[in-house]
């Protein structure tokens, strides 16, 4: 999603230029910050788009031949202006208002990770031997990898654990990495996640 470009070839660089033109601080709105948030905003809007299309398909299957006035075609939610607005709102929330997302607080070690939280599954990676599974989880603002036990691996293989699903997590362990900015430490940090914690 971080490499996604809209028609006219608009991408993360254009969003950064827009933020800077509205008075954002260049050191704060770094290329890495913009790419990270651009990726998660595009991912979120794409998931909303797919969900809306699935809902429309279900409705159409239930009521054959029904005409819908709403525009649910791909792109009705995922467009460049929506991404610009979301990133402007994120800049204001994070740096003007001083509010942090759950994962940012956890990775800076200011919030305890064992408390109940809800994260979404952004990707699933299973090794070639199908013996281990790593999830990329997100709070919508930042991401963190989770190493799963065999029961969770089995759920991914049976499609009961899937991309876009929300997981309610409690008592999981955070390991690796040192306290710091999520853009710098998220690759090293890991959640050790077991079936009983989801």
C-alpha cells in the first residue's frame, strides 16, 4: 500500500508536499512518517471498499435485480483527497494535540502491552514447512509483528483467522527492540501471541 499511486500518479510524496504547504513541520512529517501513514490509510480505505462491495454482492444475491442508487464501485472511498484529509488529521492528532495511537505508546514503552487491546490483521506469513506463522498487526496507525503458536497457525490454515479481522488481545508479551519511535523500532519488536490470549 505504501507504493500505491492514484490516477495522475499521486503518491506519498505528493501528500507530504501538501502537508508541508499547510504548515506542517518538515522534521515531523518525514518521508518515513508519511509513507507509514499513507500505507495504513490506503490499506484501511481499501478494506472499507472491499467490505462495501461484499455487502453489495450479498444484498444483490438476496434481492435479485434490485437497483442501487449508491455508488459502491471501487474508488468511491479510496481516492487521493480522502488520503490527504486522513494524513492531515493524523498530523494534527499526533503532533498538534499530542495524542498517540495504542501501538505508538506501547513501542515507546509508555503503555503496558498486556492490557486488553484490539488490533487488526494486516498480513499473514506462514513458512514453507507450514510450522510457524507471523502476523502483521495494526492499530491503523502503526504495525507490529506477532509470532503465533500452533493453535493460531491452525486457525490461519483453516481460514478462521484472516486478513482484515479484528483480534481482541489480552496478556500478550512484547519482546525485542528498545523504547523508541515506532518507525525505528517496530521491525525489531515482536508480540509473542498464543491462542489463549486472543
